[in-house]
C-alpha cells in the first residue's frame, strides 16, 4: 500500500507490533488523466477474513498480492471467492518476494495462481 500510495495503512498499534493487518486500511492516490484511485487494504491472515469482507463493497478492480515464497494460502482462496461474489471481474496479481526465491518457484506459484483464477 505504501509503495502504491505513500500511505502506511497499518494504523493500529497491534498491527504495527505484529506486522500483520487486522482491520481495513484505506489510502488514495491521484493519477493524472484518471482521477483519484481509492485503495482498500484488507487483512490477509485467515483469522481476519471476516474483516476483509467488510471492505470491498463497491470495488470494481482487485489487486491480489501473493508472496512467491508461500504461494497461495487458504485466505487467498477466500479472498477470491469474496471478490467473485461481489462481481468484480477485473484485477491483477502481484507476485511479491520473487527476489528471494528461484525462477522454478516463481513458475510453480504462477501456475498455481492461474489454476485458482480459471
């Protein structure tokens, strides 16, 4: 979120201490020729998926971030189900942490993600 908008969305002390998002985070970015893009950063940990459900109402584009070292997690599947239920038809996948894994691992995770999206 911070790399995209300059805003650090983890605002709760517990989030900062644990290094994981618990509640929704919001940020905006002005893009020339487009206008203002709003971002809703949702919890990724499976224990906080119920908080994730509250955030994406009215969303028309999804950015799914998957860590290359872990690959898709159970909550990844839940996030995709929620996005599907909301009727979001457009999105992109960002494969993070690809600088710490092998090219073979990137290919494995990419194949697994493609399987989830079909």
